[in-house]
C-alpha cells in the first residue's frame, strides 16, 4: 500500500532531475524536487525530515548523474 506512492515519487523525482542546463543546476533542481517529494511522503509515514533528507539526496544524485 505504501510502496506505490514511494515508487511514484521516485519516478517523478528522477524524471524531473534532468531539468537544467549544467550538471550543477540539475543536481540542485533534483535535490530540491526530491526534498519536497520526500518530505511529503515522509509526513505520511510520520517523519518528514528523514523523508526530505533521503529524497534530497536521491534527487541531487539523479540530477548530477543524468546527461543533458
């Protein structure tokens, strides 16, 4: 039941992580999007701070690793 929202947020974060012109801007935009999505999902499970940290890390990594 909780797996579906997490997978959806993960897919959206990775899809949007490629927004930006350079590797640095993609990492920043991916990190911000991931942090917001992680906080939203984390608030459903009771810990928005941890969700934001995990989502931000995954989003930043996804943004930095994607090509233009």
